[in-house]
């Protein structure tokens, strides 16, 4: 009965719950934007996105993606130096 009452009453969640949902949403936006940027070769933007995501929530997978981008960036800078 409580489910239907809350479902049909139209009341929103508590402010704390809303904040948590927004933080999770923003975390996922930054994480997946970073993944897309990494695939597109935009390592600068990927680093910003992953860093922002990790500021919201510590996540092992996102840390791994950030490490990959840092490695990729260092490798790109080395190869550019060698080609110069």
C-alpha cells in the first residue's frame, strides 16, 4: 500500500536522496564523457572528465581509465619528441 501511495502522490524524494541521485548522475556523465573523449583521442578532455568524476566518487574502474590516459599522453609526448 505504501508503494502505491508514494507512487501516485507525486511527492519527491528527500533532499538528501535527490542530492545523492544528482551526484551519481554527474559521476556517470563525467565518466562516460571521459571514455568517449579517450576513444576520440582528446586526452586533455578525458583527463578533466575522469578527474571530475573521481572528485565526486572514488571508483576503481575510473581510476584505471585515468591511468590509461596518463600513460597514453606520456607515450604520445615521447613519440612526438623522438620524431622532432
